[in-house]
């Protein structure tokens, strides 16, 4: 009976994540995991200064997107002010957004600029983006308004 309960719980979690990913729409990068930031804790970037995986036991849903947290304190901080911790461009690659595309943002390639979290696709892309962060942010902000509601595959 315990095995059936675990299977049922796993199936329910999978269905919940899939539904959340579909409901989130194209403006949020929930990639193939169904989670924002691939399950990394958005608050940890600001409080711990490093990418930190969240726990499947500590989650919150904001705008139909599921976020995981490393602690209850991080979850509470997020719920009190989610906009403070949300990654820019829905968690898609900041450099890609500056070119009008939606590439996966890698939670290990990140930077906080003026209190905002930015992700990039890879180490190489992160280095290119860091060569002119202010310029790329201006370009990405402009392009994002045109691509926010488009699926990555449509760009």
C-alpha cells in the first residue's frame, strides 16, 4: 500500500508541475523541469550570494510558476515581496533576450545588477554579456516587450 501511495504522490506531483508549466505561459522559463530557475532558490542569490538548490518540500507558486526554496525563511521573504527576487526576462538568458530570443537561463550563470537577478545560457555567453552589461540590459529591456508573450520556438 505504501508503494501505491508513493506512486500516486509522484504522479500527482508530475501532473501539478506539468500543469503549472503550461499555465505559466511563454513569459516564464520553466524549462523541462516545470520549475522556475530549474528548482534553484531565487532568494539565495541575494542572501547567500550563490546559486542554491531549493527543496521540493519548500515551494511557493507565483503567477502560476513554482519556485523552490532552501529554507522556510527564504520562502517567507519571497512571498512577502516576490518581485524583489524574480529573475529578469522570466528567467531566460539575458544575452539572448538582448538579441530577441529566449534561451534557457542557467542558474549557475548569474549576476545581480542594480538589485535585479539576471541569468545567462553558459559561461561563454555570461562572459560576452559581462563585456557590456548596461548596453545589453537596455537592448534586452526593449526586445523583451516584443517577445514576452512568444514561445521560444516561435522566435
